């Protein structure tokens, strides 16, 4: 799972006992050598689906952009400026090295309180792999901020996986991880919020609608389907009313 250039066990332990911001500052130089980076296969699937369903866009926003894995995709999909927002200065520094292009802007900000300067100027917002860092009662603030950053008719797009049944080993691995994190956050400060099973589609859809979005989903058939015919992954398209 980790390459020889990735973080050591000690470095991961130090990160795990730091705050989210400090932890990612520490991990940033080696983040792309970990399995936590969004795979290119996922980025390509989302890009292809958006291009086929929506065409091209004006300006693009990557919420919690990390080291910039999604910024290249946005540059190809968007005719105008592209902005990456992240809480970690370390991750933004890596994104700047990966994307020195003039039309890529990087902004340090908390996704729960996106700056008003972004206000309703984007046609497409995306986010990859970051929602586990927000507790369920924090989602409305994140979604409201993205809604405010989009122009009328703008789209907020992100992938979401199908629920994993308890019959699969992955369910037990992820449940165990979440349990360990809850214990860690109960006994250690500052907290490090990262959970894998707190972002169900039903609750997400409800919160998006409450923030003012209309919501549809598209199958990401690149990742196959479950025995009942439902897709393993979907692309959520939340649209601000025109």
C-alpha cells in the first residue's frame, strides 16, 4: 500500500496524534506516495462522466484540494480560472509545485467556512476523499459554503461509494478504523477527525437539498456493479438553482 518513498510508521503515528491541519502539514511531502491520494482511475472516471453529461465549464473550484490531484482534471474541464482550497499550508505548497500554471489559484481556508471572496463565481466545484474529515453535523456548513461559491446553475460534483455489506472484510476493517478513531478522539487532544462510514448517500442527499441544491446521481460504471445491479460508485451532481 505504501511505496518505499512514502511515510514511515513513526511519521504516520505522529500525524495520527496531531490535529488534522498539523497532521497533513507533516504528511504533505510524502502524501502522493500513500494510498490516501485519490487514484487517477477515479479522477479519469469523474472527468469522463462530467464531460459527457455536462460538457465544459467556466471556472472550477476544488474543495479540500490537498496536493492537487484533482486540479489537472479541473484545468481540462474548465475554460476559466481554477482554484484549490485547503486547510493545510503544507498540502497547498505541494499543490503549487505540481501546478505552477498561472490560472491555478490556491487558497488556504477551512471548508466549513469558505471565504466570502469566493462568492458565486464558479461553475463547477469538486471534492475528492475529504468528507471523512467532517462530522455529520458539520456537513451543512460545508455544503452551504459550496452553494454560495457557485454561480446559479453551477454544479457540485463528487464520487460516493455504495454501502459495503457486513459480509465483506472491508466492512470490518473500516468499522474497526472508525472505532479506533473515536476512542483516540475521546482520550487525546487535539482531535483528528477521519471516519470512513459517516457519509451515507441518504444523509448527504438530505443535507444537499437543505443547502439549496437539486440532486441527481450518475453511475460510474468504470467500477462495475453489485450483484443487485446497482453501481459500486456513483457521481453525485448537486446543482444550484438557475
